[in-house]
């Protein structure tokens, strides 16, 4: 397992002040998690490539782009080529995941594979050599501020067992907070997406530091 990393989600930030809100966490977080939603794969519409391109000019942190969209095979490479540090596509949406994951890597980004709460992880074991990160949704994708789904924790443990000694990060996304992050870390996650737990706090940077401390203690 890697040391715990915190990737605050700007889904919970102020979209009119994204650069400013990213600056608030620049000294505390590891990544900026960018949720790209198209109102087709998930029932919400957020932002896309032009906003990511603009944000890259103002962020001191690498962007962790999570594509919750139809046809990620078409769009994902463009996020990598734009300069995103990590690009995650969903297993449920990609028709050619190996080709797309390899294209993301070839463009210089880390390649991630996302899996929804009801999707089993075992069928994707053979793809672990093609990815740098496995993202397990711990809420139904689409909206921030949802309650954490404990039913996913056994899948986090299973994913950690499947990853074994491979250099693959295990990310959890959804409902991660001071109340849930320790359970995720104990189950084997090492990258944590937190939205409202960070941007709903009076001091987002301090919220990131507290979450990291909890994850480090739980990971032991």
C-alpha cells in the first residue's frame, strides 16, 4: 500500500471561484479531484475539458480527473493530453478499456479504472496490470454530499487482496469524511476523495490534514 493520499473533490467547491478554492488546499492535499459528468452516464452535469484546461493553469496540484461520462474511450485521452496527472474511466462505460487505458498512459497521465457500487471487482482482475489506480465508488455516482455505503467495504478489502504487490493505488470516492475514512483505510484504501468533508469545513486545508492523520493512523 502507498502512504495515504487525499484528493479533495471540487464538486463541493464554489464553481465560480474554482482557482481560489483549489489554492485553499494547495499546501495540504496531494491531488485535486475533478468530477466530469455528462448527464448521461450519471444524472448530473458538471464541467468538462475547457474548465480542466483552464484549471491546469492555476493549480499547483496535479488534477485527478474522474470521467463519469458515456464514451470515455473518445474523451479520456484528451484530458491526459491536456496535462491531467491522472485520468479515470469507468468500467461500465468503456467499450475498449485496455486501448483507452494504454492511450492515457502514453499521453503521460496515470490511468485509472472506476467501478460503481454494484459492480463486482473480480471480473477486472486481469486489467490490474493496465492501470495505476482502481477507483471504487462508495456512493452511487452523480451527486456530492451522499452518505457512505458500508456495503462497499468488503469490496475494498477484496480489491486490496487482488492488487497484492502490484503498484496500483486503491481510491475510494463518495461519503469519505472524518466518520468514514478510518474504515476505508483499514479495509485497504490508500487514496481518498473527500468533497463536502473538505469544502464544507471552515478551514479546508486543516480538514485535509485531519483526514490524512486519521487515514495514517488507521492504516497503521
